[in-house]
């Protein structure tokens, strides 16, 4: 019996375990998931623990496509026939915000809800006490603090306005992201988790630019970059 091999001219990559992948079946992209942090928090929160249209980890609002692009709980693994070669991770502090007049943290501003870019002080207070680890199939693959996983992108700003402040986790440069020589090869139905564990209660009390109540919540987004294989229909 014969078999269909890789078409001539197809670019292939050989992995450390001897596996060969054909790049025609893969895309170079990212998966991302968000978490919500709150002042006084000292319990862990897990990125990717909920998928799209489910509550944001650490909060109650329903995640949209700007919060995550994973279709299901990461603890159940990648969907059927998906694979990913993860080369890098990046943490982005998306916004500092406060709840609305109904004491609900929501995505849009209004009715008392308000958002600002995260300030340097807020990032410092979170980063200095928060431990991060990434686990795949219940095995730890990388660990550190947020600043050791620069986002590699984000807003840049030059201004003469002394009242404006915003911070990015590293400079907007994808080349400066932490990257692995050997990727983590993730497969369907094997769990993956991005775990944030505050080692002391979080201090989040950022003055709001609208002169209203302080911003005491922060949305943070974990990206993982690499090659992704999805089912082709």
C-alpha cells in the first residue's frame, strides 16, 4: 500500500523528538486570554481557564473576542485536531478600571464605569508581588514575574502633557519578547494554564483621569505565540 507524502518544495521543521511538521498545514499566530485583578486580591487567577462567551477569570463579566480567542476552557486542552508549538509568552496590562454604579465591572465605560491606561505605579505594585507560571499537561514550563514576559507590542507615546501617564510591559518590539529555542508542543485535550499568584495582597488604587473614584481593578492579557494547526474544513 502506498501513502501520500509531503509535497515537493513544502517547508518542513524537524523537532527535537524527531517529529517533522509541514508548514503548509500551520499558521504563525497567537492565542490569548485575559484575567481580571482587583485591589486586595491574594488568591490565584488562571488565564485560559474560561473560553469566549464565559466569565473572565477573576471576574464576572462575559468575555468577548477582545478578551480571548480560545473557544473553550484551557483545562480541557486545545480543541480536536488542534496543535500548537509555543515559542513565547507575553503579558499585557490592558486597562485599569472601576466598577459602574451597580458595582459591576463591565467592558464599556459609562454609568460610573471608567477605564484608563495602566500607570507605572500600578504595574509596579502588581509585578513586584505576583508570581507567574505556565503549565502544560500539569507540568511547569516557564515561571517568573510579568516583566520577564514583555508584551512586545502596544501603545507608544511622546507628549508634553505632564498629566498623562501610561506604561507598557516592555517596548513595542516583537523581537524583544522572551522566546524559547525549543517550543512547547501542545496537543488536543491536554490542559494548559497561565497561573498568576499574588504573594501579597494586590495594591491597585490608581487615580482616575476623570477625577472620579480611584481605579481598583486591572485587566491583564496573556499571549502565547507560535505555530498553530487548526482543523481545515
